[in-house]
């Protein structure tokens, strides 16, 4: 439990997590075209569930790489990642349950498909690459589309999701000096 609290302080109570959740929420609001206060609030809560659970999962999957680059991080220093894995799973399941209730099976299936793609990528990945960073950032437009509801995919929804994706890529490139997200041919 202590590791989870330290981890939350170090990696979750950050402006970038807030920005990602608000970006997804705004994208869903714009992509849907109409909303209510209740829907907006639900979008905020679900966005935080998605962003936080995937943030934890990403850090757990990067644990071995971070031993070299970021040995000070909690996820590297802790002996067991059990509490982190449990927290990510519980948050993801709670979010998926609420998403199912609010938007139906198609939205949940979209997130399951994303999880499968990312799990495969984590298992097969090599060195950090522009394509890999772009794939990881693809989660944000998928979160947006899951909130909009895939069955009502419109040009407006697709454009909004694309805007979310480009904003996430720009943020990553600007704030992570090692990010090759906009790299062409290996140059930053």
C-alpha cells in the first residue's frame, strides 16, 4: 500500500495526468456535439480511470527500462509491483463497468481491443521508436471514441479524436526531450 501511495504522489498527482484526462474529456464533448452536465462529469471520471490505469500499466511495463534511465522511481525501487498491478486492474475494471453501463458493449470492446494491441506491442517492442511512441499515444483518441460511443462514429467524432491524438503527440514531443514521436528518419 505504501508503494501505491508513493507512486501516486510521484506519477499520478501531476499536471500531465490532469491534462490528459481533460483532453480526452474535451475531445468527447466536442466529438459528441451535445452534452449535459451529468455526461460531462461522467466523462471526466471515466477519463481519469482510463488515463490512470493505463499510466500505471505503462510504468509497470517500463520497469526494467526505467532501472537504467530512472532508478529513483518508485516502480523501480519497490520489491513488488503487486499493489500497482492490483490498483491498475481495479481502476480499469471500475471504469469499464461504468463505461458499459453508460455507453454499452461497443465502447468496452474498443478498450479491450486497445489493450490487446498494446499488450502485444509491449511483448514485442525493441528500442524506443517514433512508431512505438505514436502507438502508445493512440490510446488517447481511443479513450475519446469510447466515450463518444463507437456506434455513433461521425466525421465530427473522428475529427475530434484526431485532434486529441495530435495534441497528445505535440505534448509528448514538447515535454519529453527523448521522445521521437515526430521523428522522421531518426532525427528529432
